[in-house]
């Protein structure tokens, strides 16, 4: 079963981190998502929770 996209329709790249404010992916990860293998998608998904936590903690 293919991994679902983590997109939450809040598409804003945070310049300081290079990650999307909504899903946590980089622009490169967003671009390749549809063509990525299931393994690549799972690897991307595994990185997102920590990225999102870091962005939440950094916001005032």
C-alpha cells in the first residue's frame, strides 16, 4: 500500500529551515513525492515528526 502524502494544504517553506510549515518536507522531497518508491516515502515520513517539533519549539 502506498504511503499517503503528508500534505496538509499549508504550503509555506520556512526560510530558516528549508522545511514546509505544514508537512515538514523540503522542496526536493515535495517534488519527488509522486515518483518516490514506498521505501523512500517511508524514510521521508519518518523524518517529519522531529522536523515539525523543532519548528514548533522555535516559533515565539
